C-alpha cells in the first residue's frame, strides 16, 4: 500500500534538476508464454530509489518483485534492477478482454519515469492447415502453383517447402519461388521436378506438416520426321515401298500420351521392266561399187533396248565381194603423185624445225648448276647469309628465317652460295631455284601498331559491326599489308591466313576474325541439315584480295560421299545464307574452295565474310562426332553431389566455352573427354548411372535413365546440352565415389554404343586442361610464316612453269598428298603459291620444315636427272 501511495508522485519536485530523473538501462520486452512455463520481465534504472511493475493498469504486489541494488561505477549513482514473473493463469484471466501488458515505473528524488509497455501473449499453433497442396500431373515446361495456407498461430507460423524431404531453396534454383501467400511456384516444370512436395509450418511452439502432394511431370510423345521412301520391292513390275517414323521426338515419359497415328506408310510403285534389243531383218544388198563390194545393213529396233535392257550383239553392216575377186584397178594418176610429193616435203620441214628447236634448247640449258641434283642450293637459301651450312645435305632446311619484322631489312650478296662437290654434274645455270644474283635485296615491311580499343572503336562506326560480338575473348584483329600475316583465336582451332601478295601493294587493311555463338547468329536449317562447324566471320566485307586467304576451322563430321552432302555457306550482305560451294562437286566459282580433313577444314576465299559448314545426311549411316565431357563440383559441403555430363560437338571452340562456363560454376573436369559417333537414326541419346555402392550413395533420379532428344543434338544449334545426375551421400564421412555412366544411342536393330566413365578418389578431379596455343592472336609479315619470304619466291618462280617429266608444282602436290586438288591449283595464277599457302595453314606453328624442304629437293633432283641425260 505504501508503494502504491508513493507512486502517485508522478511529477518531479519543484526546482529538481532533470538530470536526476531516473532513466532505464533495461526495459521489459514482449514475450510469449509457451505451454505452462512462466515468463520473466525485468527492468533496471539509475538513479532510482524505488521501481515497481504495473500490469494492465494495476500495481503488482511488492512481494512479487525481486529487487537488486548496485552502484554505477562510472557515475557513482545508485542502480536498481527489478524482476517479476507472469504465469499463464494471470494472462488467461483477462483473455479476450484486452492484451496483457506490463510496465515499469521508477522513482528518484526528482520524480518518476515510465518504461515502455511489454506485451505478454500465450503462444500456440493449431494442427490443421487452412489449405494444403494437392497432387497434380503436368506437362513438361508447364507452370505449377502449389498453394499452402498454414494453421493459425501466435506468433504467426513461418512456412518452408520440402521436395522429397529435402529443403527447397529458391536462392539456389531460379526456376522456383515462394509467394508472400506461401504458395510454391515452379515457373517451368522439368523432369527433375517430379517429386513429393510437403508444406511445413513452424513457430516457437510447434512444427506442422501438410499432407504430401505428388507432382508428376510427364512428356507427351511426338513423331519424328518420316524416313525416306524405301526402294521398290520389285525390280520389274508392280510392287510397294514404305517409310516409317518413330515416337521419339520426344519419347513419352511418366505416363505421357503416345503418338497418335501410323508409324509406317506404304504406297504402290511400279518399276519398268528392262527390254533387251533385237535385230531387224537385213536390208537388200546394195549395188556393186567401184571397190567391187556391196553391202547390206540392219538396225537394233525390233524391239529397241529400253529401261536398262541389253543392246544387240553383232555387226550392223555386212559387206562382201560382188565380182568373185575379178576386179581390176587403174594405175595411179599424176595428181596422186603430186600429193605424195607434197606430203614428203612437209614432213622434211617439220623434222628440220624440230632439230633446230632441240639444238637451241640444249644450248640454253647446257650449263646447269650441279646443285640442282642434291638440293644444296635449297639448304643455303633457307639460311641467313652470315651462317655457312655445315654440309650440302644438311637436314635442317627452312629452319632459320630472315628477320623482316623491322621497317627495312637489307641483304648483301647471293642467297645461294655454291657448294660444289667432285662427283656432281657441273651445270652452272641451274633451272630449279636459280640464284637471285649478287646484288642488294631490300624488303620493305610496314606494320603500324594498332591498339585493341582503337581498332574496336573504328569498327563500331561500320554497319556490319552490329552483328559482331562485343567481347574480345573470341575475336582477333590486326593490320596487314602486302607481306600478309595470320589471325587466330586461341584454343579454338580457328585461324585466318593472309598469304603474301594477297593484299595489293600500297594497301593497308585492318582485318578481324570472330567466332560467333549459336545464339548470336540465326542460321536456318532445313530437313536433315545440321551445323558441322563453328560460325566464323572474317572481314571487313568487301575487301579486295588478289589471292585467296585461307580460313581454318574445326568440324565434327565423319565425312563420306555416300553418307553426306556437305556445303559451305556464306551469309550475304542482306543477311541471307547462300550455298557457295558443295564439297566433292565441281566448283561453280573460283572464289571459294574447301579442303576437308579429318578434324578441320581449310576454306580458300577471295571474299571475306561469315562462313559455316553445313551437312545433309544421305543415309541413316551418316554420323557426327560428339565429345562427352564430365564435370563435378570441386568440393562436397552438403550431402548432395551433382555430376554433369555434356554432349558437345567435337570442335575445340565448344569445349573451350564449356570449360570457361564450368570454371564459373566451380566445376572440375573428370578425366579426359570421350568421343561418341552419333548416327542419323532418329534415336535419342540416353544416359544412365550404374555400379554405385548402395551402402554409401543413392541416386535421386526417379527414372532409370535420362534422355536428350535426337533433334536437339543433330541440329548442332544447341552447343551445351547436358544431363545432371544428383547423388546423395548417406553419411558426411563418405568422401569416395566410384560409379559408371553409360551413354548410348539406341539403334533400330537394338545395337547400342556404350561409353564408360570410372569415378574414383584417385582420378576424381584430374587436372585436364586445354593446352594453350603458342603465339599471339595476330602475327604480321614474315613472323606469321614458317617458310622464309625470299625462299618462298624462289620455289614459286621455279615450280610454276611446266617442267620436264612433270618436275613442277604437280609433283610437289603429289609428294605433299595434295594431288586431289590439282584442278583448283591449276586455276590460279600461281599453283605453287596455293600449295605453300595450304601447307602454312595446316602446319603452323609446329610443322616439320625439313620434310617440306626434302619434298622440294626431290622435285629438283628429278628435274636435274633429266638434264644429265640430255647432256650426255
């Protein structure tokens, strides 16, 4: 009662300093009563002579307070702390009337101060959800909304979602989010989203689970395209032919509907029967002629051969003597004698002219240099003048290049010092690779330095720049003149060779080379067409080249004439793609040519632009090379562990992009990539995981295998196709994983192609890196070529003219295994230059220059042997 009376002094005393009013160091806070446990409220004030609690406007009895006195060390003022306990019964007495609250009041000599109100509530969470999620079956890529309204509770319940008893985290999966009303939303249903979903509500009192809702994501089947019509069942007369299709585009999964309609169509066909030819009757004998013979004839017309039938056998004309060999012939007249005399005179004149030509030719060629026979002139010519070759048959040919990188380089004296031997034929004026003389030879090389930023800034002013990538990671550029050079994009196998004299003298071009991503360029494909190479741009378009540049890029085709029709496509200025060359057929223009090898193709082009290699399969035996690559996280902090299997086109540029992508995701390569030959059989690619230790790991994949649709792979327009296998450790102590992943394409006859990967502790995160290519993206002038410039010119001038016994550029092409392209080389002003340019494109920077020198030397020996015989 005394405390209640003193509490009525609510205002400070007259003249009291406000600094002496109590202030609270600790104020009571809102609390919840869980079940029947009492809660404690506390407050602390200084300076304070008395502190009491008031709850719901009534003072708490003095005996219910627990008081503690102390002194503030910093100010020396008294400190008082008071605690009370509030029980569930106290709160329930006024339940429904108003909320239960308590407040502290502190006194000092100057007056009183009130604390904040603290509300005391009884916590609870009801058992029944107001709305629970329900089971559903949805089509793939369809949106899903799972509603959940949690039970009523104080404090309000928090909601989380479980997928197969694992927490769903929207931060880790961009396809999932939770609405403010606690509904779970899947933007696009995936096969991996097939699972049981549970809504969980919880607060400080309890945790409630809704009934699980089973979500099944199904895939309705779709027909593949029809196969080609089969051949007619009969070779002669009426028969039938058929074509088929399969329900694999996509294959129905998880109860999805099977395709409606027929999978086989038949139609009647008629094959014309072959008719063998037969002779007609002989005609009447003709009258007896001046030669004492007459003749008769017949025709192969009863019937005439048709539809592949055999032709008639035997003669069409029959002659015989008609005077019983009693004919006599008149003696030749004077006109016949004159004719014979004239013919003899013409023959004598031709023989005399031929003898004169041979004598003149032998006189001009009489003094050939003996070095033609043993190639010592080559050896000296491919080395600097200051270095004397050790001996004439030095195997290190073409290895040391004259330095032409400065503005002007001057060479004094002959480039081909003589190395005569006693056993050599003395031919002073060699035909093949004749010396250049002893004068001064000066080469001018202009190579202005161009910074990358300035180059891109200049490009940005051009209209064609809008279609080029903005980054420089897949782009190379440089400034070139008549000496030529080379651009290459590292680790992609893509390069552009600009040979010497391709750019007119006096001109300087800024040239770029760009690798496009498939999503950047729209390349329309029709029917069974597929992209076989990267899409590459070189430019600027409209540049005038006097000799073809060579664009090198990888491809993924197992080429054969009976299985493939391969075309080189180029994008026109209007943006449409046009066929400029069909490989294996006679070219309709001399502007383009393509040399297709096992892993790469080399495109000769006199017009720069955007190129791609596109193929159309001619049979189901046609196949593409896929590269199978496995990635996994470098660490396993949780129980889940993901293995990603990529199915890529077998070209370096795609592998480079995937490795860069996985570095950002924190993945590491497992083992070396494998190659799979993917056939045009309309069958999908299947992937499954096997041989996991069930006591340590389990797979979270519901189906027995995963599947990638055939057309997603065959088109080549989706470069980063992959499947993810999600595994779960049964114990956090498990740190080893051994399993096999099978990848196969189901064929029509049930055959399969299997690739096995073994994942173990010792090989799990093997360091397999793409080797960096040597050199810089842009090389200008002689540094871009293996063959020295002056030696190149000597080879061209020596082998371009036709040689005796074919000792010219044709023989060189044969020795370099390029004789299948003779017609293309022959169409150019300098066939030898085309051969050397192709050799540079194929062998830079690690080509064996000695082998090329040996091939050129053998051509010289062949020519020299001929002149030795002529001299004798």
